[in-house]
């Protein structure tokens, strides 16, 4: 995200054609060909390994020690994970498996320190001191100290200093390590620059969703505008853990909730569950074991859950009354996180030795997994702290130091799923709307005698349109095509309503938004000016007037108008809808044009649309007031 120094968000726009090829699977922009993107079989890193924390440069995770190599041409650093990295250009780091952390030189004694327990070291005619909060320099043998990092009562490079190194070639070149990474100065500390951009030291520990990650120190970071940014707010899992600890009287180390069904795991290996939102807790009968580190619960069937207890994977299918060991042949390693697809019977586990997938039934008491396969071949060799299976069948993993990676889930071809084409959800469809079939290359579809035209089919993803002639109800959709085992046919249930509005979103939940004047795509992370007119791309708005043919692009001039009344709300306040029509030149897409109010609050607002009593998904818009009326 581009920001000017005043913090005002800058708007970027581009054409639909220019961004079509860069979109994720499941967010098909309305290019006329509507060809689904190829499935990517390799892991791809999301953003980098640094965080925008408001310091003198991008921050990293905690670093234990930093030192210069002989001659001062190499800088080395040891992360809290124990790995040693080196850089010779002070930008790019590489793993160093031969050097060891040097023994620290004796600290200079006999001088007054600027902070209690600050470590003082001499460098030519200067003294440097590293305290917990700042770095200092003295040129009069410690009688007076200059604070090199403090400004407005805080360190511009972060606090918690652990190490300070002086280049053997130049006493004015120093490097410091702290809780925010590695920092370097070539002018004796008058200016600082972060050396963290290529340092694999992001302490991501848990994945709350695809955009929100918990660091090792329980701070939250969010993926915004291509970078990780610190965000305010408490860790929701820690809040839930504290609530369960208070209710059970145990030191709860793992928790999960789905509706009114709650699970808690303790430091002494106990597993408890509640079916009445915590009013009553039941403890499962099992032998004592290691601490429960993580619990996963199925959102659709909360009686099915998994728990990680050291190197063992446990399963329940009856709401926690009994837990079974389903570890099977999983390589012995500490398990940190799990994700599962109950319908496909597939479980993913994040461990000290990588990421593995295996077949585990979550519907019945099937056998333990014996077919575990490593799915981290193309990832850096590192501990994997967490794994998440997303609604679009992509897999997200958090690697120790190396950041967040994603790939299409390897099991995606085992289960064929029918989802909404706009947000990959299980929302009902409507006449004229787009639906996507995941896990199959569909050649033709129909419900009874009514054909559902295939608009795009590529790899294992297909896009179809619900006929405008479709009636409301629940039907079976017959599909013919190619699946994991070759030529196949499927019959999937589909629910059709008169209207089922859905705003198109990408994999991060950002809406597809157009500038009404230019027709250009607006970067959803950029601010929308108050008083402007914008267009949302949506589907599921139902029949139009005049009637239009299924599978045919809408006309460029005078596109058919939505028959029903579409309303919109911004933070609960009605917003004027100036028109709602089929999107000119495209199939299955609708345009909802909105007049943003002249006076709005700066920041994030929530937008939703409604039609025939049916509410759409809720999306976030970044707004800024009209400068002309400020």
C-alpha cells in the first residue's frame, strides 16, 4: 500500500484487463473470455518477513546477537530460533551453517552508564552503551552520553536491545540487535537503517485468517497493501483461553469454539468440552499426557474436532466425550497446528519437521492415518507453526522465520464442491448468477431439462451460470467432466432463490470496486473519496428487464435493469443506489452503482447490499472525507 507522509491513503486504479491475470482462483474478474486461472502447484510467499511497525525501517523478529566478521565486510546475526545468517551487502541475508556466535568482549568498566545494566564497549576514542531501551555514545569517557536512538520518549528502532557490534574497520559503523531485528548506522548512530528486509525472522505463530496473523509475542499483524502491518486489538484466541481458564480453573493452553460447542485443553494434558456455551464442562476420560497445544473444530459439525498433544494427534467425533489417537504413521515431531476437510476426510498437520497430509475420517471412528505425505517439499526447511485450509481450497502455512506461504490444497481434486462464484461461499444461487465448481473440469451441466452453461473450465476449477429461467427451490445439478480419476459425472445439490446478492471479493475479502467515471478498477486498499460514485461488481441479483438470454454477454448500451429493489448500507446507514444492471459485456455479473455520502468518517467502513430481504456478504471500504468540505 502506498502512503504519503501525512498518512493519507493514495488511490491507484487500473483497467480490468490489466489485473485479470493477477487475480487468485475464485476471484474471476469480468474479462469477457472468463477463463479461470491455472492452478499453482508451488508454494508462494505472501508479502515478506518484515512488519511495518512505525520504526526507522521495516522491523523483523527478535535477534539474540549481532557481530561483524573479520575486516568488517560481513555482518552476522543469530535469531531467537538459533539460526545464524550473514550479509555482505547489508541487504541480502543467507544462512550461515559454519560460524558460531563469538564470545562477547569484556565490557568496559569504571564508567557511569546511561541506563542501569547497560553494557559499555570502547571503539577508538568513543564509548558505546547498549541498554534495554536505547543505544548511547560518549566522547568524554562516559561523563556525558548522547542518546542515539531515542525520540519522543521511544526508540526509533524499537527496544529490548540484546547486542551491539562495532565494525573493526570503522568505529563509526555500528550494528544493533533488539526485539525488532537488526539495525545499522554508518555515522556513529546519528542515523539508522533497518537491515531486516531479507532476514528470515518473522515470528508468525498462529493464523487467525488469511490476513491476520499472531506473532510470538501475541501482537497482531495484518496483510495490507502488500506488506505486514501491526494492528491494534487483543488476540481473540488468548481472550477465549482466559475465559475458559476462569471457567474451568485450569491453565488452558488450547481452545476452540463453534457456536455453543466449546473445547479446552490444559497444560497437564486434560481435554474438556461444553455443549452449552460454557455453562457446564465435561472432562474426557484419558491418561495424562503432554500439554494440549492446539484444538481444531469443524465449523459445520462441531462434534468433530482434533487436538494436538505433543507428538500425538487426537480425534473426537462425539463432542469431546471420547478422544482417540489417530497419529498412525505420522513422523514423530511436535504438532503445532491442524486443518481439515471433513467432507474429504483429509487432515493437515503443522509440525517441527514440516507439513503433512493424511486421510482421517471425521464423521466416524475410522482407523488412524497410515498414508501421511509431506506437502512442504518446496518450502524452506523450518518449523511450521500453523496451517489453515481456506474456503477456496487453498492452504496457508506459517513458517518459523520465513513468513506465510500459500498453495492450492493438494487434496482439492478429491472432493468436488459447488460454491458461489463471487465469494467462494456456500450461499444460495439466484437466476443469472455465477457458480463455481471446485475439484472438477466441467464440460456440461444441467438440472432436469434446464442447461447450466459452462463459461470457463481450466485445471480443476469451472464456472457456470444459473439460467435466468431457473425457479426457486432445491435441485440436483448434474455435471459431466473430468476429475482426479479421469472422466466422471457428479450430482450436487443447489439451492436457488429469487435473489441472493453477493459482492465479488478476492481471497483476502476485498471487494471488486470500479470508479464510476472512468470504469477503472480501484485498489480496494486505497481510500474512496466522500461524495464519489463507485460501482460494485456483484452476482445473484436475479432476473432483469427486459429478459436476457443465459450465457450471453450483456449489451454495451442500455444493459437490462434488475427487476427487484437493491438497497445498500454503509455502517448501517442507507446509501443511495443510483442504478443496478447487468454488467455491460459480461456474463453473470451485475453492477450496483452507489453514491458515497459527502460527509463520512475517515477510516474503514462496512458495506452490504440487500435485495428481497436477502443480505449480501459484508465488505470493507477505506473512506476519506471530501477535502473541499473539511
